[in-house]
C-alpha cells in the first residue's frame, strides 16, 4: 500500500544541478546522524511485492510516498526491524530525475538510489532500471520513496535486519576483496531463453546466504532472477535488460543450500557475470558480534567528486580513466568506529565520458600499478550516462576504493556498515596521473553530448568553447548549434579522421571530451593562409602559430560549362597548388565571376578566390575557388586575415 506524504518543502533540498540532471544535488557538507542498533540479516523465504504502480497511479513529481515494510503474514512485525533490503525497479514511462528511498519521518536526504537520465527516460514503457536498496527503518515500520520527476516503480522486499546483541546466523563475512565466480563470456556458455541454471559457490557451504554483484548482457528485452535452488522462479526479478546487448548490473543477496548452491533464471537469456562479495553465516556458526549490520539513521553522502568538501581528489576533479579515489570510513563522523569490516552504499556515476566499468574494493587491496580490476560494481554503457548500483564492499583501515575504467563523476551514499576487523591493505595508495600531453587541452569540464544543427542549450556552449579552444573557429558560445558550429565540427572531424558529417555523434562527442592537441599546420613560420586540399581544411597561421582552422571545399575536379552575361565558360574544377598572394578584394555579398557567384571574395590566383558560400560540404565541390561559410568569411573581413598581398599556400 502506498501513502502519499507531504515532502514538497523537503524537495527543495535536492534541487538538481547541471550537468547531472538525474542525481541529487551536491552539498557543502554531509549530514551526520546517529547510527542504529547492531542487527542480523534475516532473508525472506521468497520476495514480497510491496508496491507496483503499474496497476494503479504512477508517482507524481517532487512527492514522497510511504510504504509499509512490516506487518502481515510474510513481513516482520513492527518494532522488530532496523533496516529493510529491497529491490526497487523504476519502470516506464518515467521522467528524467532521481529516486531516493529513506526512513519514514526523516528529512529527505541528499542521496539517491535510482537515476533516470534523458536517454533512459526516452525508452518509454520499455524502461526498467532496478537497484537493490538497504534502507534504515524507524518505529513506524514504514519507509518513504521520493521521486523528483515522477514515474512508475515496482518494490519487492528481499529481507531485513533485526536488532540483536550477538548472533550465530545472519552475520556478514566479507571476502578480502570481491572475487569473480562466473563469466559465461569466457567459455561461451550463455543462458538460453527460459533456462534455469544452478550455480555452486563451495565456500558458501553452511552459510545462510551469499552476497553477489550480478551483471547480465541480455539477448533482448527481458529479466534475470536469482533465487534459492529449492524454490521456483517467481514474478519478481533482480535485473532487467531493455534491448539486445544491454549490459545491466545489480547486487543480490540470495539464500543458499547446504552445498552453497543457488539458481539463476532468465526469460530472455544472455551472458552472465557473477562476482562474490561475501556470505552471511548460518545457524551452525558461533555466536559473535562481528558481521552485524549497523544502519545509519539516514543515508549519508561520503563521496561526491562534484563537491570540493566531499572529493578527496580535490576541487571538482572527476575520476579519469584508470584513476582511483580512496574514501575513509572509520573516521567519518557518521561512523566514528574503527571496527568496521564492510559498508553498504549506493554508488552513482554521472557525466560519464565513455563506456567502461567501475569497481569498488577495499582500499589497498589492489596493486596500484595495475590500472584495471578483476571485478565490477557498475557498468557504464554510453557517454553522458547517469547510473547507480547498490554496493556492499569490505573496507580496510583506509576505507574503500572507487576505480573507474573511464572518466566520470562518482557519488557514494552510505546506508550502514558491518562490524568487525577491517581487511588488510597490502598495497599503497595509487598515483593518479593526468594523461594530457604537454601544452594540450585536457578533459572538458563536462562531457560533450551528441548534438546536431538546430539543437540548443548549455551543453552546446560547452561544445562551442571546446572547438574554439582547439582552434576550430565558430561564432561563439551562444548555446545554439548553428551553421558556424556545424562547420567547426566538420573541420574537427576532418582533422581527426572521423566521418565528417558535421553532427556530433557519440564518437565525435567522446573524442572532443578527451584530451586534444591543437592541429599542427604544415608550416611553423610567418603569416599565411594554408589550404590543405587533401584534408579540405584551411589554416590561418600568425607568427608561425595556428590561429584558426576552417572547413573548406575546393575544386571538385569535374568539367563544367557556365554562361555569364551571354559568354560561355568551359573548364575543369581545379584549385591550383602553389604559393600565391591576395591580389584583389571585393566586399560585395554577390560577386559574379568566371568561377561562379561569390560572397565577399578575396582573390588568390586567376579567378580563384577565398569566398563565402551558402553550401560548404565535406568534399571538394567548387569550380576551383576555396569555399568557406559566410560567417567565416565575415570573420576574415572583420579581422583582415587575408589582406592585400597576404600569402596563401595551397597544397595537396
């Protein structure tokens, strides 16, 4: 049952900030609250569905809804639970925004659990974004779910934590570091559609449950379910794939039998990767306080690389490819306890620059010289993505480490920790090195997103400034993708060898976001305009240094016949090569010459001129002149870049 609660005022605490439009806003400092009582984990015999708005009304925007997690035959009694373990799936249609699960009656925290970015939202009814959630539960026995922009959601309860002074079963035993148990890609044994496969983790024999990070690459739209071997597949799911080849991950706590077995079912089939994080003790284990879960009173932000006070990298420095960031735990005021064996957190990556994996491990558990990890916690599949995943990770005395294969901003919201001895840290701290070559432009301040002529917005201004910084002239950072921006993009694509469509596709966007060096002209002396017919680019050089690069179109090589004022001209469309000087300039918007109609021409040799044209394609197309866009020609006149007698060098 869902109950709408008044949270409109609290919603102001999570005003979205660009560019991460689907992540709760960064804050000046975290809010620290007292931790709860140590608790043991109790798995439900089968998942219990608490809510499915597809059968009723979707969530409204900027509103919280109250959901009971106690009472009834299959749920724990009120007052016997300190935290709930849920699988929450946002399903389409859902608007761009973030979803936060938190204790009922608490203030809306600066934290999030699921993020719907614009691309995900565009999936419509096909959208299915799952995430496991561990949420503290107060005396009310209920929790709240906040939706910043609204949509549909499905909530299944998997288990809960019950307060206890010491326990045999239900205590978490972390591995020294997450370990890969299965990867069907390595032996070509993917799951078939409708197949149930039983897996054995022998080290879990005698345990109550095993904690996994499961990644699926589906054969199409469908779902994957992880469940006890003694049970049968139910109507719930742990992972959802939205299309063929879609990679998705989610953390799973699944009960195991005496041999350490559990099962996986998929209605659609595909590859499966399973990483083991740890186990929960069984009834035969000795009683102890180690491994009990201590929920924080509310989810607390420990890391946000977008916010200087929560970024160990300094300032707003994002993680770059192959970089690590270590996050302290024991000394964090929200924990203030040296006896922490593992933490439970929600990891979010946003403003991503490229596909790649993110791995969360104990600090010091990996060789810092190895810029790779053997397991993954989250998988980014595209640029400008915002994606979250539940993570249970062992910690060392230095805390936990977030490793990113590709650049992006990282956010970690901690919901609790497990008591015990921290794992060892055999390795020192990694050294992060910016790979930008000397005197080149480093990574952009925010990822440049795919776009095309006619688009507008702040990210277009970022694109325009990036092109200007690299020397590709455009009319400026007005945020409108106009003709001059399209020409600058085309010039950049020609220089870098990308198909020169003039549209910022994913390849172009990614390349622009990464380090770039300004183009190198064919000469490093003097003042001149270099026309490279092979690349179809023009370079303005001043004092031997590049000033601007322009897209140009030279002679197309075809034979043509034109009639001007009754006189017939026949020739081949060839642009002469050689060193020339500007011998004539005509400041008129429509000059008709032997090589056609020209905008504000400046003549180079014979009737060949550098001039503006209404069409400057990505190939040689002129009668022999050097076409540039009309805005570029206006700039040439305004800056007098082709003065009388000015040198022009044309070459193949």
